[in-house]
C-alpha cells in the first residue's frame, strides 16, 4: 500500500487508545449503518513510487509529441524560457492556498498585483482581475458583466473560435438572455448584419483579435457601431500578439478577455490554462473573481490584499457577480514570469517571428497545386487555406513523418484548413513540411 | 519590497529567441499598437531573485501546518508534479487526433472509472476547472434534466445556510432561484425546514456532508428521500470527501450529482489559488446531459466525443485542467483502494486527536467524535479577554503555523475550523496543541499583546477598508 500518512500503525493504535476507542470503525460511528460501504473499494492496491512512475511514464509514452507542429486554434506552442518553470516550481508558490491571510501571503498577492498590471498594460484597459478558468469562460464572464435589465441581447461574432461561442451559450442558457451569432462574410464579421442586429436591447458585441480564421477585422469600425447602439464592446485577444497589435483600449473596447496560455504555459492537452480579463475602470466593481489591491499595514508600510470582496460569493452568496472561487493563480504567475523574461522587445520578437513564419508558410503552401488562401484579409500568426483534396489523409500522411499539420475544419467550413506558425517553426521545418506534403500527394494519387 | 517594474531598466534582458530566418513581414501600420508597451525585460539574475524574495513571503503546505477547514491542505507528493511534467503529457496539443493521444485519453477514462468507484456515481466529467465551476456544471445538469421532462416550473435550488458561498452563487449563475433554509443544531439539516421548503418548484437540494462542523448527517437517507419524493434531485458538494473514502459513498446516500475538488482530496497543489479541478459525477439518469467533450472507449481505443444531443454543451474550452487530473490519477494509483481508505481514517484520527488535545482549553461546541475537521469556539475567550478569533489567528502567524478557517460556519460564534489532514505526524499535532495552549494563556494574561499581533510577519495587519474604498489595483508608472 502506498501512503502519505506519516504515523506508523503503532502510533495510530496509540492515538486510538488515547481517544478511548478500540479501532478506526468507532470513529465513524455517526455514519448510519445503511450507508457504510460493506466491502473494500474495487480499486487495485496501492504501489510504490517507482512503480507508479513507470506506469504513468508508459501512459505518457502512448501520446505522440510532435516536434514539428503547425496547429493553433486556441492553443499555441511558443518558446518557454527556462526561468519560467524554475520559478513556478517553487514549493511556496505551488502549495499555498488562496491568499486569505495577507500577512503570510504577500508573495502571492504581490505577484498577482504585478500580473494585473501587466495584463492592463497589454490590453490598454485599466482594471484587471487575478484570472478566471480559461479564455472561453473569460468571454462568458464578460457577457455576464454586460447584462443589464433593459439590455439582454448578446451578439457574438460568428468568426470567433467556436469553443468560445459554445461556452458563452452554455453559460447563458436559461438565464433569460438572448444570444445571437453575427454571420460571417469573407472570413470576418458581416458589418451589415451587425448593424441590423444591434438595437436598444443589445448589451454587448464580442469579437476576436485575430479571429478564428486568423484574420484581423476592422475593430475600429465594429467598435464604433457597437458604441453607437449603446452596447458594450468586448474583444477577445491573443496576448502575445498584443505585443505588436493595436490594443482593445486603443480600439475603445470596454472589456478585453483572452486565453493566456501563449504566455509561457505548455500545451498540456488543453489545461490548466489562463483566462484573463480587463475592463474599463468604470466596470471594476462588476469584474468577477479575485482582485488584489494595494493598501497600508498598521505600521504604515505598503501591503497587498484581496480587495473589492463585496462582489464575491463568500460575501454576497446568490447575489455575487460570479461563483468563481479558485482561479488559475499559478498560471497567472507563469504568465508574469514569462512577460518579465521576454519584456516588450521579446514579446515583439515572438509576435513578429510568428507573423513572418506564418506568411512564409502561407506562400510556400499556396505554391502547391490544390491549396489556396481562403480569404484575402490581413492575418498574423494563423491563416485559413482551401484545400480541394482529402485533408484527413493528408494529415495522416504528415503524422507519419512526425508533423502535426493545420486543423481541418468541419461542418460549414469543410474543405478549409487553419494553419499556424510561431517562432518555434524554423524555415527548415517549414520547407520540410512542404516537401512532405508533396511527397504524400504524389504517393497517394487519389487524395 | 519593490515591484518588478521598479527593478527593470530599459535594454536589459536575455537573448531568448533566434534571429528571423525567413523574409520578415511588416505589420501594416493601421494594426499597430500606438502606445508603447511599458514592460521591460529583466536580466535572469534579477528575475530569479525577485521571485525568490516573493516566495519567501508566502507560506505553503511545505512550510508547515496548514489546517484550513474544508480546504484539505494535505501535503502534495512531488511524484505527482514530476509525472505532470513528462513531455508526453505536458507537450501534447489539445487538437491532436485521438489516435495520437491514446495515453491521455486512457488516463482520463481510468480516472473516471476510479472516481465512479470511490463515490458510487456512474459517470464523471473532468471539464470543470474548479469546485465552483463543478457546482455550476452539476446544477446545469439538474436544469437540463427537468427541462427534458417538460418540468420547467422547477426553478428553485434549496441551500442550507451553513453551505459554502459558492453553492448559492453557482445556483444563481445557473439560472435558479435560491431558497436558503436554516440549519438545525450542530449545523445538520433541519428536516422540518426542508419538508417545508420542497415542492413542485424544487429543482434540487445542495448539501455538504460531512458538514462544515465536521459532522456526518445521521438523517442523510431521510433527507435525500424527502427531496426525491418532491421530484427534486440531490447535489453533493464534495469539499469534504477526504473524510469518507472507502467508508461511505455519496452515490449510496441518495445523491444524483456531485463535484469533487481534486486539489483538495486528491492532493494536487493549489498554486496560491488555482489551478484546481472540479470534476462532476452523476448517476446514469443525468449522463445524457453531461458537458462535451466526453471520453469514450471503442474496443481497445479511446476517443474524445465532441457531440451529445442532450448535452448542456461546453462549459470551458478544451477538456478540463488536464495536468491536474494527471496528478490526481498518480495519487490514486499510488494509494490504491486500501491507501485511500487509510487516508480517510487517518484524516479523521488526526482531527479527533487534535480536538481531544484542545478540548480542555477551548470550547468544543458539539460532543462526540468529529470527522475530518472540527470547530472550536472562542466566544468565551472573547467575552473574558476581548481577544477575538481574528486576533488569535493573527497571533498564530507569529508561531509560524497557518491559522484555521475563521468565522465559518456562522452557526458557531468566533469560530475556528480546523482540518489537520492525514499528512501531519503525531509530533506535529502535539506541537500545535502546545502552541494553542500557550496562546490561550497569552490571551488571558496579556490580551493587548495578542491584539497587536502579528509582529514577526513581513507586514502588519493590512487596512482592508482603505484598499476597498480607494482601489489601487495596478502599478502606476512614473510619467
């Protein structure tokens, strides 16, 4: 039996004797006999650390780690500086709880305060929270922030990542809110449709930068239209690209949200990730979750505390702005360390390299017969291609060479593939991808 | 201590990325950010020292005793972290084809089977990222269930007033009206109040059992029956599962849906406030409504199912906080069925041992054995000396131990809620008992001293009112 109980059986017995009971069962005497489990759990017995390590390593070994990867769509492989993992592995950060006792949690609290500042700088909006579960739930929480009695219609751009749209729909189902997806034209939000849908009941409009298909939209104009209707303008952004892109603040957005995974978090099959949220200062008290604020202690020294807690579930119960309690604190710390190591120049470099590689990849890819760009719009690190062959077979062929290609789309977008490049993709790798695609195509004449 | 922004200087930093090896693409100026990013890179030396200094100002489970009631701050085995860091888990893309992530899917599938057996549920989803997220998801299942049956008038969730704040908040978020019922003595469910509250509009009832006083509700079967007979479903808040693994199962007590906190019971580190993981378990009857995606087994292969006709939909982007689940799976495999039971037994033994050691000094409001946690009241002490539970908590900081949960549950005045967990040794408990006794004497003999604590921490008591009244929530760069 594996165990993390320090007390030996002898000590346990002595402790039981001291309590005046004959055995463990007696301690559970309050549990009604009918609900006591009258058999051992049908699980295998425990094992040693070495055995479990081998077993789990075997499981990990059944997953294929692609060294050459051209897939994004919500999860991006960027370079993670070595310092990031070293800092976030520090036991104090790892094993502490939510910083309720400020006097012995100044490290966690200050790190969150620094995170809030960095996210505020990235997005150009004043008020950031300490994080939420992921980018999709951040969008859902933003929608909740925008809800007003007389405005309960929420507009989402159809060019957002479908996962965001689905999550928002689940969150809002049965709450008396109307969710409308604004149709897409040429890979971006259809402005005419948006104009038609915006009215005095519209609470907000959400758009993604760059959008699901990789395109940059006319965020200036979309924002103007939204504000003219008196609705809130919400942008969901890629934080690494905010190193070079015009910020939600500059576009006049009221709220910016996004998936923070590109900021130093591994792909990790989808989690843990990091939802970030910033809002105009006027919306600060509507933000969900933890917020760290600066104050003074009894000695007159600067100190950090969890603040504006009157919004939260432990005080407001059913009237809270959200039920969120645990967030993604360690992931927020990861992002902070990443940003400290990269700085504005490193971030600009990561964004520009991603963009340059994506454009090189697009050019080479579209040089192959059967591939063409799906849209004419400007893009950064991702782009959509129309492929008139069997993309499933193509991807399988590439996988056999250890390459994970772009993501073939389904449903209404069938026949399109979204490709992604980051600084991690070398020119050599891209050239090899092109050669392999040609090889696969020539081998399988029927695809 | 200075903020990182006050330590950085323009032009410093490491060379982390290579030069561009393809033609450089210039972003059109209309898309470019106008305001320069105020984020200077730091040399690695400074980053390392900054975060070491911050880490020194954090108290974690590795620093010492951390008996936060209902938070189950047990020791987090390092092997869990090592496994979660394996490239085969950490470096796989969530949109990889199923056949290339068979190990990940197998792990998720097995973890689901193990949790089914531990809790007596039929299915689990790992999609929720934390406990409150699990509550929200579980309540959505209840909503979908009634709606599917055309029973749409059921829009109320009953919550005892002793519940964690997340319960009513999640119910409201899921679109329910919340009915609070008062608790009977010992924080147990008031059967009459429950009977009076249920009806044709009852969608469900949420309960934490053992409750926040560390007591197992002896009427549990009667309670779940009342709710079922009224047509409602029973929701089990798994915050306190550490008391009953291998001993009793929510699925055998009449609960239809529940969540677990993997970062509590299954020993994955809490990271200063997350990431957690809040898997939701349910009985067969609720399975069609589980969120997407779902892991299924087809022959010898595993697949991620992205659709479900009656599913409530997606509650998060990709499938759950995967690396947290990997840690929990490692933990379950290490302990095994016998180890899990022994874990709960020792959690309960340690709590009773600690309670026994304190009961002659402090007021233990309810007699009898406790489960994994217990509550003591400092009301008498406050009356006598003016020293409050908050003062005592702050004084404990100077002794180098983490204070317990304070002022919760509300049913006990000046409450301290202690959960030592199974990973503390007898000597540690003895040491803590001695500290608590010493502190009690200090409060009696020198109350002013205790009221002025802490003295040894890096900051004194912070002014929380000031923080909320005039919120400063980011650094202001000098102009």
